[in-house]
């Protein structure tokens, strides 16, 4: 699987920046695996996926360093990374690192992961016990489609452990990357736009999902996922409405 030294290979290597952009996500997709050396095909189930690799569940494991050809199919699209085994767990599965991808597959993979990120945000925001309606000042920065930088101070409409709903005036689109910072704090993080809705007074309601889980970023306490009025924590949080508490 050596790369063409002249850079004319139809495969593209995955940069370290691309590997960091997307943590592993759960994805409903099928996977086929073939060991390069033997041509043996392995039955496998995809457990998670990232720009730099994936986890698979399989009863048989290959040795560390074994090279594999992979096909991952979601809906009607298939990507075909070349990979190598970087971790094994006896009887359970393996971790694969993607060494290279056909050039056109990088965009498909990034799109799948952005969709998974958006689905995670939507699922979390359907759980009203995990969403706190609160106005928190936040500095939003990013780049316009032409490359120009922008920055604006705004506020949240609601927050969750994995993101939030903001009001912004700068036009943004789904999949766009933004950086959030809390005024008066050194905390900042990268997020992806997963929801955009035109609102009143030229504002856009913008749902963002954190690229990396950061439940303490907003500085508020989130109820446990199984919270209900009967939950043991309910007495301690009663009377606070759904506004949470500052940490």
C-alpha cells in the first residue's frame, strides 16, 4: 500500500488535522474486511468510525500491523479505505487505522461524521431534562465562505452537555466549524453547526454540537440522563425550573 512518491496516487493520505477534526462516532453502516496478505474475508460489524480509523466487532483478530482493505457502506454510498490493525481484543474485535482513502471518499466520510454529530445533537435536545433554557454570553468566531474571519458576541437560548442553541447574526451553514469562547474565561472549544433556522430581527437560531465532549464548558449543572420528578436528585433541583445551577 505504498504511496506514489510523485503524488499521483488515486488515494489520499489522512492528515493529523483531519484525524483530530472528528472523534469516533456511532454510525449505522455495514463493513467488509479483507486481509491483504491472505485475501481472507472477515465477518465484522462496525462499532464506531472516525476520520482516522474505525472499531469493528469480529470473533477473529488479525495481528497488530496486518494490512487490510475495507469497504464501508451507508445507504447507497461506499468508501474503500486501506488500513492496518492497531489494536486487538481477543474474541471481541479490532481497532483499524486508515492509512489512505480514495481521494473522493474523504468528503463522503466527513459528511457521514457530520451527520452523526448532528443526529447526536438532535437526540440530546429531544430530552428536555438534558436541555437547560438559559441565556449565557458567548463569543462566536469562524470563517466566512470567502475565507474572511468573523467574530461576534451573542447569547445562548438553551444549552446541553454536548452543545447549545445560539442566536447569531452572521450567516452560517450546516457543517460549518465555529469556535466558542466564554467572555471572562479562558475556555474555548470547536463546534459544528448542526441546525440553522431564521429567527426574528435578522438573527439565526443556530444549533451547535461540540466536536469533543465538554459538559463543563457552560458552567452549569446538568441533570442525569434518567432524571424525572421521581429521581433522587429532583428534590435538590426542585424550585430551580429548568435553568440548572452554576458550577
